[in-house]
């Protein structure tokens, strides 16, 4: 009988190790993503960290990796080809900020940039969403200095223009002003951290030609 119990323990341990190796995260996992968790999440430097869709698809920006997302309570698992590439425990406060702890795999380093905010968040009550804030460089042949920069305060600098301008954002429409004078406009779409600029006018006309752009922190 003693030998049977020992054999049972060995088999149980072996199955546990196999579960870890194949990326099993727990019997309570679900493919249903809570609405508050779905979105593009940006770190404290306004750089895209990860994205989760309502349909259960995920994207890890640092790896440029597309995954399947499952949940088990407050634990989130990102899988690629059946294997867990990373997981974390999350909590979202009343301001919509996501705090990440217990990060494993690809999220072990990412969690140090916690808390994260969604793309439609605006720092300090401004009108510039976090997804726009940063230094933007053309993806094709990036220049040594940014093609344009937008700050959290709603100011912008455009390469080749001597002045700094203010920015007003309404949906995906951006207006660039000098005082009360409109200097140019453009529309934008951001997908997986790359911005495509369309319909550039006046001062912003050249941005449509140079598009797409990618953000850099420094």
C-alpha cells in the first residue's frame, strides 16, 4: 500500500510538471474578457505595453507578439501556440488605472512600469490622449530627431517648423494651432503602436507623406 501511495505521488508530480510545461494556467480559465480589461494599455512613459481585445486576443508590444488571452479570476494569461508566454495578476482602480503584480514570463519586466492606463486616458485633465503623447519618428528611414512631438501639456513641435504649437484633439482629429490661428490638421489611426496619418493639411500636409510613425521615449 505504501508503494502504491508513493507511485501516486510521483505520477501527480509528473502531471503537475507537464501542466506547467504545456502552459496550463488553471481549470478556472475563461476566454471571456471583462470590458474594463479590454483596450490598449500604456505605461507611465506613454508607450504601448500590451493590448487585449474583447474577443480574447492579446498583443505584447515589447515582443511584437500576438497571443490568445484567457482569465482565471484576476489572473491574465497570454498564450502563443498553446504555451503561456506571460501572465500577471491585475487590479483596476476607480480612475481606470491597471496595477500589475506577480508578472511572469514576458510580463516579469513589464510590471515595473505599472500602473497602466488605457489609450483614451488624458493626463491631468488635458485633451491629449496618452496614445498621442511622445516623440514620433517615421518608420521608413527614421530621422535622428523626431518628425514631430506631442507633450502631455498639449504642445507640439514639428520638424522643419521654427515655432511650437498647441494641439486640440477631438476623436481621431488633431488641430495644430499657433495661438488662436489654425496652422494645420490631420487624422490618425494607431495600430500596434504605429500611427498612420491621413488628411494632413497646411503645416501637417507632409506628415501624411511620411506616415506611418512609431513612438520613442528618448
